[in-house]
């Protein structure tokens, strides 16, 4: 796959280390080096070798020269040697890297090897130079352009055929031409000049074919272009079929290179040129049709394939017929997905477009996939598809900007995300300036601008505690949005903020409905969960809130501070609701003095003393005993300032005892420093 050994001018000791043992030639400049054993190979030779080992399910990847195992998992991991670089080949990491990366000095030596021109036999080229300069020599405008006799003849320029249109007579002529491969009115030229240029162009084609086989599409394209320029410098005669067929092949092969470089428009133009030179060239029709498919021009591709079926011989029509069926299926699938998008069946459309993207990555299909993601609320995926479509087309498409603007607005999940709203509004206004006559787009953009205005007004009203007005504004905003998929952050924010307003208005059931819809689609939206817990506490359902916070902590909330705080609050309120009401038991108010509390205790204790229930049933005696114990606990707590303060704050009996015990332990702990010997009092807190 590299440079032929017979074309090397340098001594053997200079190039022997750079000979690929697989293809028996000098390695390409994009060669790979085995980092474990330092053997060099052509990239196009070594990668298939390693891939073949993987396909045969072998547990090793052997070096073709020394048979050493190149798998990273077995070679480097065992030695813990981090000096050996690796790269992925298929699904395995192997100890191989480009020589230019891992051994730049050796790569410089490779570039300095002296070689001769590979077209020496065809063009009698006497060039010799550095291996690194060979590509520049081959593409030089002055190389291989003269015949042995020195003839140089000018040609007429050929008009390019519009992509997808039927090739007319290959050229306009003043007199009728009878040959199907006639192009122009040519002057008579010597045969040796034509034969020389055909031989040179053929040599360029073979060199380019080698580059194309190793997926070096840019270098192959340049070499095909050079071969075309060599043929264009000769004046082809009407009867020279071999030269015109070679020119058709060169244009078709260059179209394949353009396709590999994702230059689909250029690929279609080159394939169209090949059809002009040879209207029966089936491969050119195929390549042009595939380029049109990559531009989502399914109708043009079908028309072109039908034209090819009518012109090409029967022995090559089977491939065109098969491609025609494939493209027809793609067109039907695309039309079905477009109809689903119009019907807002985004999930079904997304599935169909996903299958379609396996065959074409046209900007139009990418934008339709982004539109489907947008309708499903997958704003990050939609934004990535829009950027990918923009890179494909290299232009600012209004449709792409429209989807990106909507993505930015739908990404506004919190009040702090105002930059998303601003950028989204800016993009939408820019789309209106780019395409002011599109009334459909203008209506969508005006709805979005109105929704953004309503959102800002609703948030302002909520901040200023105008909750009734804020509730109405939030509801109108939700109804006004052109699309508001449940998975979009904006939907979660609007529903949750409206639920917070409903909490302020003590409409707990309505608030729970809003946040339930949010948490169903976005289980990890913490603000919605905390709003739900607040609504449950407002309804007095502390036990439900406690159970749900426990469940969240077990699932995913361990590292979320707001969930932990919600659990602590739910636990506190639940225990507070379950504790006995000592003020009610004693029949005093919460501001009663200690004297009043003790007096009330003596009165109630006489009535609740267990001795008064000596003749009662067992259950009644147990209940009376329990009530009397609670009454005694109440007296103990309410007659102590520290414990009464904790009780008034909401702590239950168990929590109060824990804090009293902690305070007593702190009081008996050794004190150091100023004032440590003058500490008095029962509790220190």
C-alpha cells in the first residue's frame, strides 16, 4: 500500500526499518508503529490484520513481524508499563500508535528517504527527492504536463451539467456530431501527445486508487484532480473512446472521494460530469444518486436512477434497480415521518427518523430529527442535532435557528436560567429578520414571545406577593406556549412555580396535581418534590411526606441536601403531631405561669389518679395509668424552663430527653480557660 521499493533511491540501511512486512513496500506517511516492539506498518495493512484477529475471536493481537501480543489488557497491564501508548482498533485497545505521534524523530527520518517519481515509467519523469515531498511533486502544476515532443495544446472549457438533470449532448457544437462520447470541436493533435497524457493520467489514477483504498480521501481526490487536468490539457479527438472513458472514470472516482469527505454537492457534480462523458456509466449514476440521498433529494435521486436504467446496458441495470428500490423506500419513509411531525406524533416520528439517519445524514433529516426531539422535550439532543446540521450545510438555516431558539427557551428550568430565555428570544427575532415573509414561522415566534412576556410578568407578580394575579399569569403562559412537552425543563418550572403560588393560596390539592405531573416525567426535579412535601404538610399529611422522603433518600437523594432537609422536617412535624398536648391535658394556656401549671396539675391529678379506677376493668386501669404518667411528664417538662422551651418549639418528649441529656453532659465536661471555675446552673446550652 506504500511506495514501491524499486522507486527508492536511498541506501537499504536507510529505509530497511521502514519497510512494511505485509505489503513489502515503503510504509505510507500515515504509518502505525507497534509501541511494544517498535515495528512499523502501513495503516491500511495493519488495521485489517488486527481486525481479522478480532473477528476470529482470538484472545490476542499478534505483531506480524515478531508475533508479540499487542493487546493492551495482556501486554501492558501485566507489566504496569505506562510508556507504551495504545489506540482502539474495533472494540479492543492495542499497543499501536501513529509514528508521527509516538516517535517524531523516526518520522522525520522517514520523510527524508530519497525516492523517485512513481510515474517515471509513464512520463519519463526524472524527479528525485524526499519522500515527504512526493505528494507536492505529484500535484505540482508543472509536473507530467508535457509530451515527449513537447506539445502543449489548449482545450475549450466544458460547462458543468446541473445536478440531477438529464445529460444532454455532451457539448454544444456547430456541426452535428454522431458519436455518443463527443464533447467539443477539437483540433487535430499528434497521437503520441494523447497517448502520453493518457498514460500519465492512468498512472495518477492508479496512485489515487491506492490512496482511496487506505481511506486517504483528500490525497486521492487531489491525485484524481491532477489526472483530470492532465487529460484536459490534451485535445481529445472525437473517436478517442478510451480517453473519454478514462475521464469519466476519473470524475466518478473523484466523486467517491468527495463523498468520503462529506462534500456531497461536489460529489454529485463530479458524478454528473462522469455521466456527460459516458452516459452508460452505471457506477456514476449510483454515486450521484447516493450523493443526492445525502442531501435529502430523494426525488432527484429516483429520477436520475430511472434515467440510468433507460441508458445503461442490461448487465449493469440490476444494481441500479436495487438502488432505485432502496431510495424509493427511503423517500416513502421520509414522507411518512414528515406527516407524523405535522400531526405532532413526535415519538413515532423520532423512531422513523432514527432509522432514516442510518442511511442519510442530510441537514434536512437532522433538523427533522431535532424537531421530533424538541416535541418530546429532549432539548439537549435537539440542540446537538441542530449543530450537526449546521456543520453539514455550513450555513445559517432559519429552520435550524428556529429549533435552537425554541430549545433555549424550553431549557429554562429555573429563575436563574434567564440567559436561556434571552438567547432564545434573540434567535427567534433573528429568524424573523431572515425570513419575514414566512407567516407560519412568524405566528409561532409571536406565540413564544408572548409566552416569555407572560412568564416574566408572572414571576414578578409572585415576587411582589400578588398571588392571585400570578396564578392567572402562570396558567395563561402554560396555555399560550406553542409546544410545552412534559420532559422540557420549562414545563417543570412553570408547573412547579404555579404550585408554589397555589401553596401560598392554600390550594394544596391543586398544587399536588401540578407537581405530580412534573415528578412523573422528571423524577429528579428536586424543587417539585420539596413543593409536594410542603403541600402535604399543609394538608397535615406528615406521615405521607415522611414515607416519601425516606423512599427518595433510599433511591437517589442521599447526596441531595434539600431532600435530607425535607426528611428531617417531615420527621420533626410527624413526631410533633403525634406527641401529647400537655397544655390541653392540664387545661391551661400556653402562656400559663409555672404556679398556674402546678395548681392545675393538682386538680387534674386527683381525677386521673389510678387509685380511682381500682374497681374498673383491666383496660381502663391500664389507660388511666398511662394517662397519669403522661400528665406527670407534662408537669416535669412544663415546670422546667429549658424543657418547656423545647416543647414549645415542637420537640416531642423523646427529643426533649435527648437534648436534656446532651446539655447535662456538656455541663459536666471539663471547662478550660477564662470563667471555667465560675460555671453554675443546671444546663449549659
